C-alpha cells in the first residue's frame, strides 16, 4: 500500500494523524538532519500499522516534507 505523508520535524509532541485530504501528517521530535527525521518517520508509520520498520520504505521525497511511502503487509 502506498501512502502520502507530510512530515513535521522538531515537534514537541510526536503524533500520527490522517488528514481529511488523505495525506498522513507525521510529527517527530527528531530534526531533519542526516536522515534522523526520516528514520523516525519510518518507525512511527511502522508502529501505527503494527509492522516492523523494515516493512516501510520511502519511495519519494527523501529530502522533502512531502513523502511517498510504501507499506508492505
């Protein structure tokens, strides 16, 4: 399954919510430096879907706030 997400790095309160437009909003504490936020996003999405982090892959948007993820069941 492919999902589109919007990342909010440096957030005080981590969260995972689905917006009305179908885009997931992922707030993480980690900064967008050296892939730390990307790693946190993968872990947060995996936890939300009850999967291992290895089942979540960033397809597009490695250096963008808008990303396309592949979630493998």
